C-alpha cells in the first residue's frame, strides 16, 4: 500500500493559501492520512483535496474525464464585476464552462447568475455559504447544500448536476445529501492559485499548466469572495493563454457536462474509465 512521505505532505500543505487558516490546514493533513489508507474499490467517506494522490485513487472525483477534453470550472461566483467580464471573454473565445455558484451570491445577483446560464454555461453547487463543512454538524451541512441547490435552481432555472464543496473537503453527511439531491461531487486536477494577493496572469498560467493534462479539470475563481481583493484580474489575464495552450495541444475545452465522467465519482477506479459523450 502506498503512503505519502512526510515531505510530500508538508509540500502540499505549504501550497494551501495562507488565508485559509490553521483549522483548514489541519483538516487537510487528517484527510491526507485517511486517503493514504484508502484502497481501490471501497467507498470513500471523505473528500480529500490532495492533488496527485486523489488523481490516482479517485480519478473521477478529481475530475478526470475524456483525455481529449479539458473541463473548465469557476468557483465562488457570481460576482458583480468578475463574472460579466469572464462571460464576455468566454463568449469571444467561443468556450463554455461550469460555474460552481454560492447560493447566497446567486440570490444577491440573480441577473448575473442568469447570464451564466443564458450564455450556455453550466451551473453547479458550491454551497450556500462559503464554509468548511467539516466544522459543522450533519444537519447544518445538509441544510447548506439543500438551500444552495434550491437557490441556484430558483434563480437560474437550471438544475445543477455537480457539487464541489468549499476547500474541496466534505464529510459523509455532505456526500450523502449531495447524492440525494442528484449532485455528483467533483474536485479538480489543476488549479490557478488565483486567490493570493501576489498572483499574476503569469503565475496563474504556470500553476494551471504545471499539472494540466488531457482529461483534466481546471479550477479557477470568478470572484474574490474568499480570496484577496480583485485577484480575479490575474485569472482573466491568464485565461486566454490557458485556452490557447489547450488548443495548441489539440484539447477541447468545455463544461463538465461534456467531460465524459461516468459512474460514481466517490468510488475508486484505478483505470479512470471514461466514456466519450455522444
Ligand atoms: Zn470556494
């Protein structure tokens, strides 16, 4: 059985945003230990946001899909400035994406939330509030996911099919509630680290490209809701180069709906089997 070396664990925790605080980093460390003892074929009780390990043990949960496709996803919106600018950029590029919305922000900005769907993009559930579910009890967790799903559906008129917990971490109660609501959990294989004060278009581009492969899922943010003010400007600066690189590699970029993820994402599948969508 594989187990991550202490060095790797420290490296990974160092990558997490400083602003996330000690509690969240400790929770990552605990989940990393749990993931190390998980075996293929067993249900996975916790969602662990651990890049390389997750991709290997739970490729579908990590968002590994069709090797000729890259899923483009944005968390924490809608945002009054970032989201319209991003929608404009995507429209000019002829690319659609999946937006993991916060229920509270969708209710505050219904017009912006509707623009996302009207432009042909897909909406998923991030949560009603942006909070670490591990800190809350099962009842509060169920309530948050249910309220978020209802709010996003009511505002956009589109029924979300995907769920990504804040910070990429959840417990069994959250996973069961998501399943009951018809939501499939999905995390990411590449992120832009586009939440820091110091991030630049170049740093976001390099961060995404460091782990991006065909079949991967990119996480970016069209909001500074849980990040440094206006850090989404760096994301907007990086996105054209990311799309150009994907195109140059022969990879199609689009929403999770077209990514070819099949089966239960919380069950291990070493083969990472995917089906090309028709
Ligand atoms: Zn988030």
